C-alpha cells in the first residue's frame, strides 16, 4: 500500500539530490543528509534498497558514494515509490482482504482505495528525476555540480 511517509519523501529527495549534485561523481550519503536535513541512519536502509532495485549504484572506497544507475530521465518517482512500498509491505498492518469491514467497506471503499492507489502510481510514473532536477534548477536551488568542476588546461 502506498503511504506518503517520511521514508518515501526522504527517498525521493535523496535520489533527486544525487542527480542534481553529482556531476557524474559519487555523492556520499553524509553530503545528502547534510543538504537535505535527513537523518543518515534513517536513509542508509533506503539507499541500499534503491541500489538493489537498480535506481542507484553504490561505489566503494574513500571517494565512493552513490550515483544514478540509469539516466535521470529513465527513473520515475513511481520507481522510487515502489521500492519504499516494498519495504513498507513487510511491516504493513493493513487489514487482510478477508477481514469484514462491512458490506460498504468491502464492496465500495476498498475497491475505491485500490483505484486511488493505481491512479497515484500512474501519475508518479509520469514524473522523472530529470523533471524534478529541472524544477530544482528553476526554483534556484544551489547545486554542488559547480563546486565539483575544475578548470584546467
């Protein structure tokens, strides 16, 4: 079930931060947490899942960190949401389908909720990380990319 949780928002922020600030170089998790104000221990588990899902790629070593595993135009908010949904599904305490919530709940409310969930994911699939980095640029959000560029001949 899709929840608009802190975990989902942090995951989206982290992926967009990496896309927006990497300049092709790995971004360390402490940089993301510093810029976004996200607790590092909270984000580490999400980042590992994003790596397993093929959204991020982890690079080891002293200059390691995370980079996008695919082009930013090929990663959608829906992709990120599904990773978090999968994480949350293991801890989900929603009622099973066979639990009676009343005839209106079973025949009307649950199917309606499923429709909402599907439509939200369709909308999320229409927004790419590229779209969000463009929005960040237009909003005047500072990017570390310019600090990473070295001019030498």
